[in-house]
């Protein structure tokens, strides 16, 4: 990508200076693909082709805070 991955802020987690910043999670996507989600100081990134906050990021957020 010319400008790097898109960063999506979290509505559930204050990621600024969070202890899990730079943590990466691998999740299974459709068609036997795997995607990598990463927490950054200002939100999350995912390497899937979605143009908006994807279900992969949302699943990490909800699992992280223990919501359903």
C-alpha cells in the first residue's frame, strides 16, 4: 500500500499506551484465509480487503473486553 494500512479507532478499548499495543492476532477468515489484526496506539489494523472496520477487528475487540 502506498500509505500503509488503514487504522480503525476502537469504541471499546482505549488503545493509547495500552499494554497490548503492537500485539498481533491471527484470525480465520472465509475461504480458508487467515488475517492479521494488530493493535496500535491509535486503533487497530487488519490485512483483509475490507474498506471499513471489519468483523475481524470487531471480534478481537469484543473478545478482549469480554462482551458478546
